[in-house]
């Protein structure tokens, strides 16, 4: 979110009012200074009772609430706020140093919409405040639209009622024929159907809005988690890779390093899975052939479903080439196979089929445009699902399994991956007869279907001087060790201001700046702009543990600049650095 976006106003034009509740006056001062700079009006309270009184009186647009306070804690304060008629619709964001998941869950159960861990980052707080103010504004607008529509419907219904009475009077007076009366009844029935259709369309729009809000909130949380987790993985994978190369001649110890890297790779895939259902992860797309993907994962699927389930595959006779991420498509098939296995506890048949589909017009009940598609159908002969469950099956955290036997993320991950590939996934099911998932993925244009194999990253170093700006100690330490190991001279900086000062001190010998995008004091883009403003021409390579869409939304990437996604391996780091240095 840019600074201009943060200077938000309410629908009525006034500055948003935010109530900050914290028993620490210093914390209140920090929050107030942070928010007032961006045209928010900040009210403050130092305990739960004061918060209730001021919220009831001032009706703020959003409440930032501490948990650990004397007397009434934040959870009880939030619950009591939600009992007040005047405050029940005000979004509450907990701000606490309690970072454990159990506290976050307890806060959401108490009625909060979000949770920020202290000490907070200014950009994160402003982004979350802006998102929830926008959501509240959208809800307010939706309510006004509903009221307007209801008024119009009521007026239209009254008009129809008056017209109906006049019609009945006219029929009574003129003794109209039975045929004329039937014609008028048909007209009235058509009007009622039109009204019902309009009401159903409104209900569908409301459901889509709620789903969008839910996915946005979860996606924001997931993006922050991914940033911190990817910084940790950068250090683990990086030092593990260095250790692996050092132990090439010591097989017993090399095995330990291999196991560490395998576990770290699994953790990186877990982060991608967490982001998949909100469509926030970065895809590595290239031409991929669907039949080849299915053939590759065939043996794995057979082991997953077990021996008591028959597995049949049927392939399209022609190549089905898409532009996509092979690993994510494999993950989709794996999730669907696991679901099918669970639906057939006493055995059955799992069928997987691929075929080409040409759509001359939009497919009924979907958003697919006319064109060429690869269709993958995954069918089972299991217990099936009812219509109520089918309507909710792609919702995050929705599951029909017992506690401890499912997270409720599998099918939402499938939905997110397919949507990110520009496709559609539909489900058909009958109780007792089984379920069929149909996946539609757009085929690549003919000029993009050639497979290009990328050569493996070479461990090439150099002798240039690199200014490395990274605020995470572990990630910075790994990058310094790796670059030094392969001949580079490295100048370390711990934040944006430090990076700018060290660049000015040694600009004559610095040939590349490798810096994190999001850093305290000055972010990477601000450092870049400051150097360019002074006429500096040094090459820049950005890196981040945040996902690509969040970085783009913040406007922190310079067009054409290199970008390194965390977590990063030693070969990937060296290849990207060498590529940036050799670029004209």
C-alpha cells in the first residue's frame, strides 16, 4: 500500500477515527505518531473500561487493542465491545507481544478481525489498518445498496399491487373473459420471476464479496508469515548448501547436510502451499505438457491411494501444452487423489483422464472464455458429497473430516492454484455414486509451446565489490559467507540508511548493490531512488521473502531491475549476482 493510499478518507469525507487502547503510554505515543502522519485521527485509552466508554461515545472507524492490560484484558474488552449496539460493527485489531498461535486464535474468537505482533512494522500496521477500513467501507456501501434495492423492490411491489387491484376492478366491471384473465396472470407471474431473479443475483454478489474479503484477510496474514519464514529458510538452505559442498569428500557427514536441505526444501514447499489458496505465491511458469505431468506423478499417486483402490489413466492422443508451474499442478493432482482415497475407505476406482476441449462460447456456470483448454478430470466411486457441502468445498479451512484428520486447506489450495493458472475447477457429485473434479487450463498459443530447458545454475564467482543490505542477521550472514567463498568483496549494511551511507563512502569501488526490498528506516526502493537522484549508475539486485504481488503493490521494484526470491540457494544466489554484474 502506497503512502497516498494510506491517506484514506471515510465515505463522508472526514478523516478516519482510530481508537488505540494500551496501558503503556509509550506504545500509545508510537501508534499515534505513526497514524497521524497519514491523516488518521487517533483517540487513546489506557484500559478496557475507558475503551468501552470512548468507543460508545466517539464511534471510531477502527480499534487497535492491546491484550495484556490491568483489570479487564483485551479479550474481555473486545467481547464487551461486540455486545454494544453502537460498537458491534467496528473492526478490532489486536496488537500484542504475545506471538503464539493460541493467542491469535483466542483473539479472533473474541471478535477481532486481525492480529499484529509487537514490535510492529509501520508499513505492516498501515497496510492492515487500510485493508480493514476499506473492508468496513465496502460493507457500509453494500448495506446502503441493499437498503436502496429493498426500497425499490418495495416500491415496485406496491406498484404491482396497485396495478393488480386496478386490473381486478376492471375485470369485475367489464366481466372480462377467462382468456384475458389468464393472460394478465401470466404477465404478473413473469414480473415475480424477474424479481426473484434479481434477488438471487444480489445474494450471489454478497457471497462473492464475503469470499473475497475472507481470502484478502487470510492472504495478508499469509504474506507476512511467508516473509519471516523465507528469511529463516534463506539462512538454513544457504548455510546447508555451503556445508554440503565442503563435505563432498565425507559421505557420512554429507548425508547429514543432505537431510537438512531436504527438510528445508519441504518447509519451502509448505510456505508455497500456505499461500496457494489465496493465490499469493510466485509461480515459475514455462511450457508444460499435461500428459507428461500425469505420467510423471503416476507412480506416486498409486502409492498414495493404496492397493485396495483401482487406478485408471486415460490420456489425450494429442499434446496438451500449458504455460504453468509443473510442481503446483502435481500438488493439485496429489490433493485430489488423497481426497478420493479418503472417500473410498473400503476400496473403489479412481480414474484420471486428460482431453482437449474447444469452447465456442462461455461454459455454463463458469467464467471460462471461449478458446482452447486442457481438461483434467479426476473421478472416484466413493461416498459422494451433498449439495450444501459442494457449495462450500473450496472455502479455506472448511472440512468434513474429524478433528486431527484434515486442515481444510487441500481443496482451497487446489482452487487457488488453478485460478492463478487462469483456469477453472468444477465439482460434480451424487451421494453414494461418487465425485468428479474437472479442471480446465488454457492451452498455450502455438508459438509458446516449445519446451526450453534451462541449464543448471553454475557456481561462478568473481572479484567485484558488492554492497549487501539485509536487515535479517541470518540471511545476511549466509550471503556474506557465500559471496566471500566465491571471491567477491562484500560490504555489509544492516538497514537502508546504513546502505546509503556506505555507498556514499565507497561508491567508486562498489559494482553491485544486493539489498532487501523491505528494511527498517529506508526500504530498498528509497535507497535506489536516493542513489539515482545523486546520479549514481551502480547495478542493483533486489531480494525479498515477501511474495511478488505484495512487492508490486507497494511499488518497490524498479522496472528492469533484478529480483531474487527468498529462500535462495548458493547456486541461485551466485547465478543471479553474476547475471546482474554482466548485464549491460
